[in-house]
């Protein structure tokens, strides 16, 4: 049992990364839109309204799918391939759905 406890502690320590190091390696993405209350989703997860994320979102380097949603407007998508410490500005306006 002693060996199992040591192994669990070793795994836990190996996956821990210094938060400052993680942020330094993150890409920062800022989003603007004609609708500040449009909802921002990254990789299918809700992040917040455009007005909430206007200061930027820290994302891991790699591929991401960003989506803007708002009732009565067509959704807008962006496929991102982000690099370490990259800064990216997206201006995504939404078009209204015709009656």
C-alpha cells in the first residue's frame, strides 16, 4: 500500500504546473463584436459574453474553435491555430436572421 501512495503522490506532483509558467505560455485572444452581449464559446464550452472577455482569454497553444451566439442572429465561427505566447484579435460581427 505504501508504494501505491507514493505513486499517487508522484503523479499528482508531475501534473502540477506553475500557474505563472502556464499563463506565460498561453495565447491571449481578444474578441470584439457588434453585439457586446453575444455569448462566446471555446471548444463547445461557454466562456461568457463578449463584454466579459474583451480583456482577453488565455488559451493553450493549439487548435481551438471559437463560436459567437446570440438570439435572432446567425452564429459566427472561427477556427484558431494558436502558438505559444501569441496575441490574437478577432472582430466577429453577427448578422441578424431575416424574418
